[in-house]
C-alpha cells in the first residue's frame, strides 16, 4: 500500500480579507481509508467488549459500537495534519488558530475524499520605515521636595491601619457583597467582601466597582449606609477582557457590610519599620527611589516617541479576529509596564479599569505596534537572555517592595513569563532605535506642552477618520 505521503493533498489558498487567507484542502479517498483503517485497528487491539477478550472483538462489532467516534477522531487527525502541512508548505506565518464554520458538521465517509475549508489570519506584510536618525526629545525630569512629600504621604497611607466607622464619608472604603448581572438578569460576577471607595471630590464623581469605571458613580451611590444596598447601572467597556461584560448593559448591586477609613501611619514609626533612624533618613531613601523611577520614566518617554514615529510611518491592515481579542493582552501588557515603572498597586488597578473603557482604536494601535516592533527586533537582531528576564523580574519586585523569588513564582503561576519576555524584547528594540536617534534635551514643561499638542493632533485626526 502506498504511503499517505505519496498522495499529496490538493490545496488552494485565496485572500479572504485583511491579513486573512482561505485554505481549501482536499484529502484523497485513499488517505481517508487508510486513516479509518488505522483507527479501527488501533481500537480493535485495545477495546474490550462483553463476551470477548481484550483485542479479540470482531471488527463489525467494533464498527457498530464505536463507528461514530472512530470517524470523528480520524477526521480531526486528518484535518489537523493537513492544515499544519499546508501552512508549512506555503510558508504562511499564522497568528491565532484556524477557524471554520463547516468542520463540525463535516462527516468522514469511507471511499470518498475529505474536502473542507479553514480561514487563518497571518502576520501583516509591510515596509519598515527607516530606524536611523529619528528626532527624539529627552525630558529632563528632576526630583522635587513636593514629589518626595507626596511619596512619603502615599507610603504612610499604604502602611496605615483601618478604622471601622458607623458614618460613611468621602474617601472611605466599603466592604460588601457585590453581584453583577447583565440586562437579561444572568449573573456574571458574585463576590463577597468586594471593596469600593466612596469617591473623593477630586474624582469628580467617578468611581470603580468590580473593575469597571463608572462616570457617575458618586451620584448612583448616593448617601450610603451600613447594611444598605445600592444599585449601580452602567455599560461594560467595549474592550473588557471578559466577553460576558464587554459592551453589555450591567446592573451591579452592592450590599454594604462595613465601612473603614485609613488612618495614616506616623512617619517616624514608618521609618523605624524600614530600619531607619528618622523621617529625614526615610525621605532620603525615598528621594533615591524616585530618582531611579525618573530614569525609567525618562527612558519610557523616549520610547513612546519612537513608538509614535513607527506607528505614524507604517501602514498596513490588521487581522480582524486578533484585533477583537487584543483587549486581554493589552491589559496584561499595561499592568506589566506599570509594575516595571514602580506604580503603586492600587493606582495600577485604577489605571487598568480606565484602560478597559478605552476605545477599540487603542487596542488596534497596540496590536499594530506589536507587529512593527516584532519586525524591528528581527531586523536589529534583538535577543533576550535568561539573565535579562531575571533582572527585569527583580527590578519589578524592587519597585513594588516584593521579593524577586516571590514575584517570579507569581509570574510563572499566572503564565506571564512570555509577557515579561515580550516587554524586555520590545524595550530593547526601542532602545536600539533610540541609540541611533538624534536626541535633544528638553525641559519638563516644554516636553509636556509638546506631548499635549501631539495628543490633541492625534485625537483630531482620529475624529476626522471616524466622521469620514
């Protein structure tokens, strides 16, 4: 009998949209028969039917009892092998999994070829802009006394103690039972001991509950009391990573069990906790920590300028399915970046909640940048070593006051090693471009004005495209 490799499949590849290919495959009848025969033979050697010793049941009984499952398994094996071989032979750089609307209903019939179609999304093809001589502004950030005082104040708040309250005021933290339902009454989240904060005046009424930002949160919350239940109506962010929440009308009930305010720790006591003799010594340590963070922020500012240049000077269409599923990756990526920059954990969660409400254009932008930096990394031969990965984890751990081995274990458990690798690779790629750039120093004030003007221009261009 001829080997199946001597009977090539018939493969036809056609365009099916931006970065999408339709792959039509026909597997010869002989290959189908061979796969079915092998599946039946394998099952015959292993199956145990009543009245027969293992491996001695008649073939006709095996086919009668297991025929449907045999054909289904054989079909899955044939399809997986044929698709993999077709993609490899035609050198298609695929992102995501192949999809098909007809495979599930397709039946494998002995003596007939198996014909089917799948769609795959591929890495976009595009021309890279030049990577040398880009104009980059380097903001000259400085550590001020105000920054040190604000950081120490934040530390005393984070290290403070909770004081239970009977009367609820602005800024208090409320613990209770939160239930999120969609507009059909289906429960999405049901969480005991959920925590919300009564918005302070500087929040302009905006607040967060179960990871969703609500613009009129204070108005809907009203004047809360212990043991009362409030109801919050809102819309799920279009880019939420949970499809059950994404774009849905939500009703969230919150039964208040207790209220607490944070009593700040005494700064001198806080200094002693950190093994320091005085508040002044703590402030000196904080100043050094901020100085390290500023260097990271300075590099991030230059990276952002390079990223903007690459985005503005590269044009291509994006894979639609991957764009739609980009939300979760964007949030994980942003959380990792904020950790790297030493942002406080509570501020990280607030920022993530805001990003969930960001436009789909932001998700598309980040996906586009991902492809550009991947190509640039290849062009610049950027590599990431194990030592660099461990160094980045240690740096993030230091920024959030954690032990490196503990954070490393957390990253492994959450399957985020690839995310850290990607962050290091992207940073190294952007830094390689910065090394070839024309860099000019600029004051913080001028830099902020420049960024504000650029952001305004970007918003206007986006609005023009949207209206068009």
